[in-house]
C-alpha cells in the first residue's frame, strides 16, 4: 500500500472524528437553547371516597360544538367508555363514548341522540331528558305537580343516582299533547367551560 493511500486513510479517520465531535457539540448547543416544557396532563383527585380525573376540553373555536367534546384524558388516566362526565364533580354533563391512550370523546346532554331517565323536584316526578342544543324534559304526566325551579336529577342506572343536571325553566302544557314538557335552566355557561371532572371509578363502584 502506497504512502499516499495511508495518508488519505489517516486524513479520512481524523476528519471523521473531527466531524463527529462537531456534530456532538452542535447537538449539545441546540439542547442548551431548546427547553421543552412538559405537556399538560390530566390530574387525578380523590375526595370523599370518590376518584375523579380533571381533564381539559379541546377547543373547537370558532365553531364551539356542544354535542361532542374531546378531552386530553384517556385510557392511561383510567377513563373508559361510559365514564360519567361532570362540570364540577356534581353536575352531570354527559358520558365518554370513545377512548384512546390519552384522548377521549364525550357525548353531552346537548347531543340529539342523548336521552336520560330523570326525576324532578322533591316529589320525584318521572320525566325523560332529551338531548338537543336546548335540552328539554318530555313525557311528564299531565297531572304531575311540576314547578319552575324544581331540580332535575339523574335516575338512570348508567349514572350515579341523584346527580344534578339543572332545574326546570319553563313548563309547557299543550291541550294537543298527552304529556307536559319543560325546558332546562343550567347552572353553567357551556362556552366558558375549560375543564371537566370524570368519575373514573364509577365502573368499580356500580
């Protein structure tokens, strides 16, 4: 092997080492400049023997869809299909219908396909909550003594019994209908919601 070939090999090795060191130094400088903040994760809280996951609602601005909402909590946080979703741990908003590792989709009471058996007021009047952009109560007996401001509570086995949903706003009693109906008054403004509380241990407590 000629001395020129040895020189070329030596120069190549030295250049390779130098270039490798250069890349390492460049990466270190880049790492010093970039400081990645951790993603905001859902928080798990235990209160009064209940476990809830506090999750963020993904924005759909400017459309502000209300029937289906997406959250930053999923299977890794113990969220499952059917998990009740609340405004503050006490007011029922809907239920989880789809889950992924760190993501879930919630069907709310504002969805046209949502319905729920409820009871109204201290007299526990039976009614059916029908989902819509403006949810309403239907199938209220004509003789039922339902009143404005009566509280509306969940009575279906799909949710914890007695969770508040809202209160009676306006009662409609048409002679052409076999039942009364009523509109709802809610204790929150949906467009102002940024977080929800999921009752992640509801399945175990049923």
